[in-house]
């Protein structure tokens, strides 16, 4: 998809990913609030970091595809 329709589709895909990142951040805050020990904090933070790395990788690929004029992948 080239042209403005492709860019619009890519931007919508990025917006969906930003919403997913926001939900994950809220879940992380709720998980931290519910922790009872320092080891629980490490477990929650490790899982959160892994998910964030994956999401930012998908976001980066989507932005590159938009900039290159290629069809944005479905996220």
C-alpha cells in the first residue's frame, strides 16, 4: 500500500500498539502495588521489561515500514 492510505493504516497500527503499551504500563503499576516481597518486584519488573522490549521492537518495525512506504504489518 503506497500513498496516504498506506500511511494512515500504518499510523492506526502504531496507535493500537501505543494503546497496548499503555495498558501494559497500567498492569505493571497494579502488579507493583500488589507485590509483597522484593523478589516479587524483581519478577514483575523482569516480565514487564521483556514485554516492553517486544512491543517497542514491533513499534520500530511499523515506523520503518511507514517511512519506507511499505504496508504496515498488522499488529
